[in-house]
């Protein structure tokens, strides 16, 4: 018993006659009668009682009609679901994001994406850039959202615009009050709190200006960096959008006028991996 036989039988049951069902199906009457006979032989039951004008379903025929309606509906919905999946209208999208971008960039994109593709659900993984690269390489996620710098050799990359680093400090500290923005030289001998991800670039930039950065705390999370600055023990150096991760009236910041400390967020995916249609659609929303 296959889908075609069920369609044939259902047409006969609904039309009440072989002739009408054959016209509806656009096939000749003899082949339709033959398929009905094969179906009865396969199932070992009589499905219809043939009358002079109309046929009547037997009890077995009524059961099959009910099941045929259900199975054909299931088949149609399955085809639609698979088509939706192949076109990115349904499925699960796995993405990974660093903390300094997840809270500030993803919500608006996910909201817009969900409005257009409501059948797609999400799995979101968080971690530092190295962790996101690891789970991307292992196939746990399809798309990683990370911050520069990182090795781009094995990835396709979509960059957003660059943003500056800022110096963040507690409101009651007066370290940098005299200037609207600062240079790296203004941080000489200042206690710095940094996200370990940026240790190399910050240290090298300070050395180029002529001093060694006085780092009192290194950690792996932008939120932690900001919370330590809020305590008043030092100045946090973070990307500007990271400030939104900690809603506090006890923090102030200064722009740092140093091009070498610019960073940007990027969406990345493996060059050698299949990318789902849902992921491709999501990347359309990840543009400047």
C-alpha cells in the first residue's frame, strides 16, 4: 500500500463511483478498478460494495477512508515541513557569541530574524573568543560571533564596522576628569583591568607609546572587567559597546584616541562546512 493507492481509494470513496473518481484523477477507469482490486487483495479485505449506480464502503473501507485521510494529510504536511526546512523557514539555528557582543548585537538581529522566520528556533552558546572558535571547529555551532583579532584562515568572515576601546572607571574616581578623551599616554602608571583577550594588543600599544601597562587584573569576561572597574580599584579597557553589559550609574568612561586599539565584531563560519539555509538567512541580518 502506497500513497498513490491511498489517493485512488480516497477519490473512489469521495466520488462514490469508479467513473467519477477516474475523471477526477484524470486516468482511465480500468486501471483505477485494477488498483482497487490490488489494494483489496493486499489487505485481504473487501473495501467496497459495488451497486448499479454508486458504490458503498464496507466497514473495512470506512476504516481505511479515515486512515487514508489522516495519512495523506500527514504526507502533505511532511512535504511542506521538509520544504520549509530546505528553504530555511524551519529548523534550529546554533550560534555562539562572546559576552561583549551577545547582549548588544544579537537581540535586535534575532528579533528581526524571528519576525521573518518564526519557525526557526535557536541554541545560543556563550564564551570567550577561543571557546567560540573551539565549538565552531567541533561542529557544535554553525555561526560564531566573535571579536577581532583572530586567525581568519579557516573561516568565512563578515565584519561589522570598527569601534574604539574606552577607559571605564568608577564615578567617584577623578583619574581622567580633565579630558573628554584620552591618549594611551594618559594611562601611564594607572592600574588597568583588562579582558585577557586584549592583553597582547593593549600591552604592545602601550610599549609603542613608551611605557609598560600596569595591569592589576586580567580576566576572561567583559562583564567582570567592568564590575572590577566599578569597585574603584582600576580602569577597565573594553570595547565601547561592552559598556551596555553593565547597567550602572556608578561608571564613567573616556574614549581612547588610539587607532591600534580599535576592534570589531564579526560573524564567522567554517569554509569547509555545509551552512544551513536558516544560517544563510541569519547572516543576511548580520550586516553593517
